[in-house]
């Protein structure tokens, strides 16, 4: 299906949101997109694979280069960085001297760009909801520890009979070291 005829592409921001939801929310399926935009599932797959990110060959100064573009600003920026990294790596291959040595400035540029791409990809994943922040895990651990402290206080407060309370407290003491 041609991009100009694609109902998802033609719907603009609504189609963009549905596509983003498909990628980030487990409850949005291909069938949902097909039903909403009155399309076949195969056409939805074609939209996702060929319309969302376009991979084109562009002739720059007589050299064919692969260019990745997307209507999503972040994906577009990531595609630009990917293309730049690919060009730098090709330059490293082309400029090796007879001994196999490479320009250290070029290696430094590649290293910095790789780190920036990794950072951008992480931010993009967090923004789209595919990654959770590290703080989320810490919060859950603190909640579990707090809940265990509450349970310990309740159990040591006389809710158990005199025979059971020492056994329960002994068991709790045996697992407390696991939290530290």
C-alpha cells in the first residue's frame, strides 16, 4: 500500500498515536489498528514496517548513503545519529594506514557518538514506556521492606498465642538478614 493511500498515515496525529500505542502498550494489537482504520492486518504490518521509518538511499557527493527518516522527532534524530556513526565507521575502514593504524580523533568521535546513541535510545525507551526508571525498583524494594516491618510489628504485638509467637518471631528473624 502506498503511503499516500494508507489510512493510518493519512489520519495524521491519530494514526501516529495508534502506532505508538501498538509499540508501547500490550493491550493494543494489530487487530485493533486494522479494525479502527478499516484495514487488513497485512496492510497494518506494511504500515509499521515501511511507513513509520523510511530507509532510503540518498546520493551525497556521488556516494550512495542510507538515510533513515521518521515523522517521530526522536526516531528521526536517532536515525540521523545512526547514519553518522555508519559513515564514521566506513571512514575508519577507508583511512587505515598500511600498518592498520587508525586516526585517534576519529575513534574518539565514534566513541562519543556511540555513547550519545546509547543514551538517546535509553531516553527514547523510557519516554515510550518500554523501560522503567531505576527508581521504580528501589521504590518497590522499600515498599516490601516497609510491609515486612508492619507485619513484624503486628505479629509481635500480641496477635498470636504465647506458643506461636516465639516460633513466628524466630522465623522472621531468620529471614531479616536477607533484606540487608
